[in-house]
C-alpha cells in the first residue's frame, strides 16, 4: 500500500471514529468496561474507545506539530497541582477505607482526570475548520437523537406501567448501563435520570437553543421556519420532563427564560427572508408563544404532580413520614449540604493543596460538622463499613471537591481555565461573523449550564463539560469564516 492509499484509509478511519465518538456520548455507564479503564467506577463513558483511536491518529500528532491554545495553560497548571497534591497525600499515612487504599484511589482519579482532558484535547485537535465543527454537531445530534428515542420508549411505562414491557426495556438497558431502569422516571442511556437530564441540558440544549433563536441549522433540510434543531429542541423538552430531575427542570426553566429573551434580541437586530408573513405578525406570534408556554407548563405540572420523587416538595406537610425530619432533609437537600460543609472543613485544614485528588472520602467522617448528622440514614450508610460496599463518597459538588482535594491553588487554576473558555465564547459572540456569533452564544449558554450543574456533579470523567469546552475552544481558534449576509440559513 502506497502512502497516498494509506492516507486515504487513515482519513476514513478518523472520520468513522470521530462519528462513533459522538454516537456513543450518551452512554456513560457502559457495563462492559475493563477495570484498567475504570471498570469499578460509576462513570464509564463508552466514547472512551473511539477516543483512544483518535488520540493516536489525531491528537498526539496535533500536539507535536501545532501550537497549543492558551486555554491549555491553566488546565495544565491544574493538572500539575493535582498531581503534586496527590503525591503529597501519600505521605500522610492514611489507612485503607472500605478496602480502597489511598494509592489505588490516587491512580483511579488521575486516570479519570486524564480521560476528561483527553476529551477536551480531542475536540480541539479534531475541529480544525468550520466544516469540521459542522460535522461534529451533526453527529452529536444524531447520537442524542438515538438517546432521545430510547428515552421516549421509556415514557409509556412511566405513564402506565406494564410489567412485560418494562422487563423488555430493562433487558436492553442492561446492555447499555450498569444500573436498571426506574419504574417512575426515565434515565435514557445513562446511569440514572439525573445524569440523563443534565446530559441533555449540557450537551444538547445550548446548541439547539442557539440554533433556534438565531435561525441557523447544520442541516440543509428546512420547511419554512421548521428545522431539525426545532424538532430536536421540542423533543428534548418533552423527554427532560419525564426524567423528573429537579436540577434538569430548573436548568430547563432558566434556559427557556434566556431563550425567550434571546428570541426578542435576534428579532430586533435581524431581518430574515425565511420568516413567513404570519410569523411576522406580532399578535399571532405572541399567541403562539403563549399557547406553547402554557402547554409546556401544563405538561410539566401534570407530570410532576403524579411523581412521588418530585412531589416531595409539597407533600412534606401532609406525609406522616416527614414528622421527624426537616424540610430540607425530607426533599433530599440537607444531606448535600452536609457533604459540602464537610468538604469546606477539609479545605480549612489543608487550604493550600488540599488532601489529594479523590481523597475527600478518607476525611469525611473526621470532618463532619459538629451537629447530629450521624442520625441521618444516608450519612450513616456512608460511614458504616459494609462488606461488598467499596464505593467511596464524593462531595457531589465540583467546586467543593476542588477546594477539599486540590486546595486554593488547584481551585484558582481550574477557575482560570473556565474563565479562559468563557473568554473564547465572548470573543466569538462579539464577532460580526454569523458563524462565530452562533458558536459564541452556544459557549455562553454552555457555561451558564455549567455554573448550575457544578452544584450536583463532581466527576472529571463525565465527557459533558470537556466536550462543550473543547468545541468552544476549537471554534475560537479558527480563522474567520467566509462572510454570509445576516439572513439565517445553514451554518458553513
């Protein structure tokens, strides 16, 4: 095989692995995962497999031959600080917890952080022009279209449970996720409904909402104002409702309000040839928006009222089981506060470098606040050794974890990285080019979602954050796209 043919085959292999990476993004707890790649953890992204191929074929050559984006500097500083903090923690002489040693904990968490950074670098190295970004976005939509379809199949069982149908869905789900399906909530292809809702809010809604309000599309097909992104947006709204995720529905509400404001903003600053006459009529448009909004509110209200997990917000005053509990404990928030307070107390004891990546669990019982938290069942479960339970607790808050495990230095470095990505988004947003402005809006909405979900996740292995940040960084470092008149249409 000559060099030309080899190059052609390599390009095909890269395109296939690239598409498969986005197709497999929705699967985050793949059951068939070797222990060396994190098989003992909850987070097992199936996309790691195509990512490994792309690292060898694309990312490593890119890092060798091209200048690195400046956003990598604070991220590399964070990595160095995390390594130093973790190595220092080995000298503390901590005993194993639930059969997990501090050395194995260190190795596992360094691997998960490396996986996250690899996703970020993969996005930068793959997307080298505007056509590449369009390719990525298309396959992202296709992958999540499959996830939305699978989530939609789970909705009938939530509305009216059928044992035989649920058994069939559960059997298929066992090939996708390490956790069984819920009877009263949908979890898509992820570990649990909350993961699915946050995944849709973080990895899908910023792109869809930006495309809808700016009337852009990465697909050629459109029928008047209706685009593929419009269909996916409405579909995503429907599916998120049935996750009954409090975080997901809160983000959905925030993005809806922001989207309404953005729609008005773009309507005032743009004239488009694709808008039909009846949409230009303000009264009709107001009626349509009002009807859709009221329909969405009615759907959400009817759905959450029937769900016992969500209805705890108002059942506290009528449920006999709530008599010995505070309101926050009853709805499941007070335990989270305990985790966060414990993380902050750990940070106060080790303010500079923290206790090392992943070592929060080793200090949890010692750093519990001086209040009767031990009476709460969830806290008791976390501090009671049980045979076969080797899963260690985490703060369930990214910044609480950063403070506790990497200290002030690590937190500053990681925050600098996030600010650098925000700078990329703002640079794109203030560009006169439509394509750059679109990606800037996606970045701003993505960071808005990030600022909310940091209070409910703390894993570096979940691809959500890294994919969004990587795509925005890649877009900001491309040359200016060809000029397009401000009339909406297909992204170049």
